[in-house]
C-alpha cells in the first residue's frame, strides 16, 4: 500500500465545489471535451447489493409485474446495464470479486461451501476509500458477507447482525447523518430476495397472492425436497419471490428518500447490483450456487452519477458485473488506485463493445443437490459455453436465438471453439496465498471433491451458523 498514490480529499467544502463543477462538466452531451475528467470527482459512493435478484424479475428490466417501483424511479436518472453477468453463482465469491476486482478462483473462494477467508494479499475496495480519507460503513445481512470471511476489512463500521435491508437501515441512515460532511463509502447489502422469500401483506397483495398467506415460503427447495412443483405451485413460488423483491424495494425506497432528505443526492454516486439470481426449475433445479445459466448470472447493474446521468441511459453491451465494481467506482470519483478489474467508465460514457467475453465460475460437490461439480462459463454477445470440468462435458447455446438456453447446440457448432479460451482463462487464475489465507475448515479429498456441509468438519462461530441456517445453508 505504501507505494500507492492516492488522491486525498481534505475538505468536504472542496468536494462539494468539485461536485458542482462536475455537474456542469460531465453531462453526456459534453463528453468529448471532458473525456478524461472523473465523472463525479470526490463524490460519496454507495454500493447497494440486493442479494439473489435476477435482472429479469425487476420491472426496470421489463418484468411483467411491478416488483421494483423504487428502483425504477432511481433508475430514471441512471445508466442501466442490460447485459451484466456476475462472476459466480453464490454470495461469497461474487461479493469477493466486487470488493477486490479479482476472480473468485484467484481468491480461492469459488467452491461452495466457503472454506477460506478472503486472502489479505487482496486489497479491499473499502481500504482504498479509507486510505483516501473517506468514511467507510458496511451495513449487511451477514452470512457469506460477514466479517468472518474478511469482508469487514477497510470499514470503520461493519454490521452483520441483520439479514434484510430493514434490519440495518436505521443504523445506516444514522451513519449517513453522522458522516455526511465528509466523503463516505457505504456498502448496503440485504438478503430480502433470498429464500425463504419474506414479504409483508401489501407486497403479497401487489404480486397477486392472498395477503393472508404466510409471510415466507419456508421449506421450498430444502435439502430433502428439490422436486419440481406443479405449475400452480411454481407460479405461487414465483409470486413469493417477487413479493420479497417488492419488500426489499420498499426498503431501498426508504433509503433513497433518506439520501434526498439529507441533501446527499447531488454528490453521491449510487451503484445497485446483485451477486447472483435464482433458479426456479428452468433447468431442473431451484436455489442458486451450482449452475451458471442466465437465471443465475444475469444480474441488475445500475449506476447513478450525479450530474452525468440526468436521464435514463440504457446500455446493451455485455459487461462483467462483479469484477468491474471497484475500479469503476474509484474511477468515477477520480481516486488514483491500482485495483485490478476493468473499469466501466468508458462504457458509462458511451463506448460500445468493450468486453468480448465475460467469465463466470462456481464449484460444489458433484452429485450433491444436483451439482455437476466445478463449472465455468464464457459468455459473448451472442453465444455461451458452459463447461462441467470434472465431467469433461460442455454445453453451448446461441443466446441470440435462444436466450432461455433451452437448446444445446450440436457438437460441431463453432461455439464450442470457446473451450480453449475458457480453459486458458481458468489456467491463468493463480490462487493468492498469504498468512491469513488459512482454511477455515479442514479440507478433505482433492480440491474438486470437498465436503458439502459444515457440520462435519469446519468450525464456524455459533452466531454465523445461526445466520447461515436462516438462509437455508445449514440444517
Ligand atoms: Zn447471494
């Protein structure tokens, strides 16, 4: 860290003045003359991770139900990336990538369940902000983003007690009130859309459910029962998922209103994304973690930059969602840094086709809960190749013709030529090591045949176990 040069923000008065200058200078229609100027120099940054939200279930992405009116309103003055692909299928690796700009396998956390903390060798986004003089606060649902795995590194305050946004929102807003006179970086995370899909009466009513029905769908997709439900039950489950998104959206509405009330809207960059989506038997499975179909890796990705986004701008370019988070945020506010991961700033400004291919990766014990073991995918504008590495088998899809990935292309299709590129990418991922990268639980067998449950060997703090249990990860 010592060799790195950071742009320090010394006085908030200066920050506000710079923000006003950038308001005037960074309008999209004047981008040519300000190509290299930060989009919002010295501004505050909020990263919202709405866990388990697939892009196609938000109304801003064209979903048939109005699941997200508050996010839709937020997106009216934002860049909406329509083709953002997460780098993994579950919480820890995707968030690890969001916070470090590194791929999950580089961090050693692609495999479910988590057995490794984030290596200290990897610089965390919050560390860079803190070093630059920002106040840093994380308000999270814990579980696989808890401090246990190293996610608190660089944060002045990091909560993991809640589960859903509402459990942390008052504390997050109080923290904003306390820190609004200096630049800040906030990470706001909630498991609202995660099983068991909690909602309130009004949410269920809006999604067409009986408001008197239970507040959550306990028991769905349990370890014992992952059978495909009847069409009626499946339709009901989707409504429960949608109601949980609606409930989370209400909380985000409260948060956006607080930003307005505290007069922070005009100097705060807000990025909203998710770590992965959710399966509802599109490919024979429920939940997430194990597969890399679009219902799991196509995530929302919306960026609002004060002054720059005065209207909604939609970008259809293919982008990696998770690994681009840190560099993009730091570049938007003009902090000098050496974080890895590509920046989306040029995409924000309107450059097209920046990414020819996007990679995703996940791994879990083969045969367990339908898993096909270590799985990697390469996505391009029109095609996708998924490799099941232990099986040695591949599936390719024509995304332009078949976005639902329902017809596997014949073995002689040129899409299978992407195998070489996918293998080369995987081979390039040298795993980081470091004094603090010890395994949390003992490893058994080789890297591709690890245990599936914690109870057998790993030691986790009791509170974290409770939290993971509530999310359906532990029995
Ligand atoms: Zn997650």
